[in-house]
């Protein structure tokens, strides 16, 4: 298993992984594009994917890490000391193989600076962290 960053051609595989892992909070391809990719704070360099060594296009799990690049309102600013994990999933069939740990470790690597930040994990409609 290896980690890489998101590519546009990953959309369908990420949506499939999301829906397999988060069956109580599924998304369509269009919802994923609207909620994640079109978010003004999205950067592909913060969206990490674990894939199988034998299949570069596979998605076994993913994490989306964001910093505010656009203020939420006129008063809050960019909140330089805060970061968010807006989505996190590991496919059910690959759980308990350290994929989640790999993703969290990657998101806290120095090059993305999540190690210097207060990081918040967002919750789904049931209040369960992604």
C-alpha cells in the first residue's frame, strides 16, 4: 500500500470508497464534486489516497485536509492556526490494515503543516467523525 495525492480521475473510485465506508452518509459523484472539489478551500495536495501497490487507480482509503484559504465571513479571517479533516474513509474490506493510521500520519507531515495546527475532524449527519 502506498499514499499519493488526489487526481481528477480518482473521483469515481473515491466516491465508491466513500459510499462503501460511510453507508449511512453516501454521496453521489455530483455531490462529491460540489461539496469537496468546488470548495474554495480545496487543494489536491491536501487530499491523500491510499492505493494498492498493484493498482495505482485503486482507492483503499482517503483523507481530505484543508486550511481556510478564503475567510468564512468578514470577521473570522483565515484562522491560520486551524485546519480541518473534512472527509476521512477507509473501505470496509480493507479495515484493520493500518490504512487509517497511514492517512492520519500523512496528514500530519511537516510539508502540509497539520502538525503545527489545531485540527478539527468534521462529523457526519449522525455526529460520527468521518
